[in-house]
C-alpha cells in the first residue's frame, strides 16, 4: 500500500509535542547537531526502529547521508551516494512526493542488498521530501514502527508536519554552514593576499645612479603577476616582471612556484637568455591546462646605462624621458611566452638608456583595464600618462588607471616597475627630529651639485624639512620607530625629490591646493613647498605607506608644465 498525501488529522497532544520540537530543532545552527536532533526526535515521536536523513546535492543530482541513527545507522552512513530517481529515497526526491510502504520487499524500488550488508531487516518505510521555500533540501525516512506491522495514515500526517519543521531547521543550518565556509574562504584569501604582498619587494635595493620603483594591484585577492627586483653581485640591478595566464588562485599558485624557480636559478648565477631557456623548460614541464607565462627580464648597468633585456611574449618595455613627451619603445627580439615551446633557446639583447631616461616594464593589465562603461584604457593612454612627467611616470600611470576604472573591479592584475638612470642618490633615516639636519644637508649638497645657488639650496632644503617634519608629526605621530627615505635625482633639467614613508595611509586631500585662509595645521609648510617647488604631488598608489614627489627646475631654466 502506498499513500501520497496524509489523510488523517493530528492529535492535539502530538501538536503540542511538535511545538516543543520546533523550539528544540531551531535552538542551534550547527548542521550535525540539527540533523542528530531531527533523527533522535523522529524516532522517538514516530516510534521507529531507524531513521535517516539524506541531503540533496543539486549540482550532482544526488542524495548523500550526513547523519544516520538507529540499529543500522552506522552502516547506513557507509553507503555510497544515491542518484535522484533511484531507490525509494531517490524516487521521493525526484517526485517530491511522500511514500508510505507497508512491505518494503514487495516494492521493486527497495534495495534488498542494503539489508544483506547491514544485517538489518526492513519491513515498513515512511519516506518524505524535505522542502523549504519550494527547494528540495533532502529526504527523511523512518523504518519499522515499533509494536506495529507498519506506519499508518495518522503516522504520515504527524511525520509530514514534523518534516516541515525539520526542513526549516536544516535549511537554516545549511545556510549558516555556507556562510561560515564563505567566511573561512574569505579569511584564507585575505591571508593569501597578505602572504603574497609580503613576497613583493618591500625595501628595494639601492644602486647608486638608479631610481627604482614599482606598483602592483591584484584584480582579485591574489595575483598571477610576478615581480622580482634584486641587486647582483657585480653591482648591476635585475628586474623581472611576469604574467601567468589566467587569474585568481590557480594563477597565483603557478606564479609562486615560478618565482621560486626563478630565484633558484638567478641566484645560482644563471642570467640572460640562458636563464629564460632553463625556466622555459620548467614551465613547459609543469604547465597544466595550457598555462604559460609572459615575462621580461632586464639587467641594468648604472655605469654604462646598458640594459640586457630578454622578452618572452611580454608587453614591450617603454622608455620615457628625460623631458616630458619623450618616449620610445625598447625594440628587441621577442620570443614566445615561457611554457609554449619546450625546446627553445632564448637570447638577450642590449638597450642603452641615456641619463635621465627611465625604462618602464608592465603587465597587460594596464592596457586591459576597463571603465564602468566597458571602455578599455589602452596602450596609447598608458604611454601618454608615462611620458607626461617622466620623474613621476609610475604613480601618474597608476593614478590614471584608477581614475579610468573609477575603482571598479580590474579586468586583470596590474604590475608596473620602473628603473631610471642618471645622477640619483638616496638616504634612509628613522623618524626622529634630530635627523632633520642631516637630511637638509644631504638635499642641499645634491642641489648644489646641479648648479642651484645658495639661496635656492636653502629654500629647497627648508621645503624638504617641512615635509619631513610633517611625516614625523602627523604620519608617524612622533613614533621614533618609523622610517623615512629621501631620494634625490636629476634629469630633464630638474631636481626630483622623492620622500617615502611606511606609515599609515594619509588623506591625499591634505595636499590639495588651498587659499591661505583655509589652511589647516601643517598647511603653512605645504604652502611653502608649493611656493618653492614647481610640482608637489602626493602619491597614494603604493601598497603600503606614502610618497611625496617634489620637482624643481633651476632658476632661469626651462620650467616644465605641471
């Protein structure tokens, strides 16, 4: 006998018990606890020998056991997943209709092998779908009524109401478990992001005559871009920029392994074309799902301005400066990306940088950046931003991309690295006021070296002094454990001063132009900087900390546009 709808009423005493069970089942959001309570109370309420709940996997269209109790409970959980439509529970799931079976062995949908494996003897079954908000979340069944040959219509009516309560409790627990899983995933991704950020060069090695900087931003939590900046034993500087095909975690893991391989071979003394030839074989051997890496490796010699360059299918490096509008491409032989052709010999070519020029290496995430309207930033806009003011090429490019995308999600990871040549020196000091005198002397000495008279030396030094005092007082809040780096370079007829700190992010609005009457505390120092310098530009594009760029041309020289 089979009945699809309960045809009997529920006794008042049973309704009162259901109210108590409703409070019990909704008292926790822990899924195993909810399922255990459902089964324990189902057996007690229905006087059943065994009970089970199978949850619904909508993607696989399968039912699976999470908890099972009773005489055969332990072995029930050992059973494999059940396809929707197969067996009694599968039929109920597919049709979303209850089944009340008086003699299981007379129903062709019943698996007799189950009893043989468990040693349990199934006589009667009552099986119902668990529905919440018209969504199938599983199937509940009770087996063998104690003291009776089978379940009755009254039992089905009572179990139907019990399953309504159970379905809501299980659905809430499933939702809670999903939210917890998402929260764990979010924390894991944030940790991965922190680890990946820590792997980026936090303190770029100083090489006299080279101004080095980079910017990096992932389109998701973690990036598939690769960046390495290192000083070689012979005094040259090596920069690697790479881009793994794909995005997200798979690309980031592939990039991490590639970075390890690169570090091993590079620090072992391998360089140039031979380095990429070896890396190409490794990438080809380890590539999965057709993953590959575009990369460019540049080795800078500050003494000669010669750059040894290997390009494996990457964005062509751009050379800008020394004056605004100056731009050329570093045309060298291009090879396929790493991992495409296993047996391939890569070769390096040489490019020469003139004093004041800088080479910019970037990933294609810059040109591929999209606006909210769907437009693409493009190579032309990238080159225009780079050549506009070469001394601040990298932060201006990053700022232009951010303004173009209006802080929307990036289409791809972005990495930009730049190395400028010429007369460049830098000093790093703790954030202590007693260090101001030494830094004033350093800046004045560099200004004098490039023909600024004593009056201008004093004014420039005082402007820098104001900036440093501001950082010590406001950014580091007088914490002597902070660190400040001042770099001074010459190119294109102007002195460029870059003041970097690693303190809390500052509001760029502090550095906006204002009338004297509107200046806030510390603003007089900023007003003086603007009076002395041709350009005062706050840089908020770094991953950590802040940077202030001050540019000034010699009096009587060609004043560059802002």
